C-alpha cells in the first residue's frame, strides 16, 4: 500500500521556500522563494539578505531612522535573489514565495519570464506598492495563486558545538 497523505507539489515547493527563509538574518521578516520549471525541478532559491560582500555584521537590519542606516537601501528580496541565483532561463517557470511580491520584485519576475506566482501571505494587500504589483502582474498575464496555509511543517535549526 502506497502512502496517500503526501504533500502536493505546491505544498512541497512552498515548504522549500519556507526552508530557504530560515537562512535570512532579518530579525523582523524572513521571506523565502523557490523557482520551479515545467519539469518540476528547482532552478532557483533565495531569501532576503544583503548583497555579496555587504557584511551582515556591519549593515543594519533597522527599519526606522536615517534611511542610510536602515536595511531598505541594501536588502535584496527573496524573489530577486532566487532569480539572480537561478541556473536556467526562467521563461514559463513558477515562483513560490511565502509573502506576496513587492513592486520591485514584480518587475524582475515579469522580465525574467516567470509565468506563475504562488504565494501564501498577502499582508500588504491594498497598499500602493501591492496594488502596483498586482496591476503589473495582471497586465503581463502572470498567473497568481494563493496557497492556503495548509502546511504543518516545522523545521527548527539546532545549535552545534
Ligand atoms: Zn520585493
């Protein structure tokens, strides 16, 4: 008898996105992204972090204060990192991301040729940035799929000596 109660593909790749998010050093928001091609192979992974060479111990994760002392001018979002880390042409691929993409990532997603975005959280729904994302996705015919929070996957890092 085979096991029937298994993860769907959407749940599986979203779980990989969540696993990637656990690499983020951001104390407030951990976002992960996973790009999958038509053969259901993972071709890109990312999480929110600073660019190469920009030291996590030097750059600030603050959200408030002098702009140049906050994370905002420096952080690379999970979706953009997944695109930049990808190993193939992304035309027709699906991007899994735990949080609905911002307008800047939406531009990169569209220009990379990604055809479908699967997300869970949409906590910024209705904000101008979010509205701009949805307007661009709509006009570019990128399919949007909201995945219910159906996962009970729990992974915790353990400390090694
Ligand atoms: Zn973004």
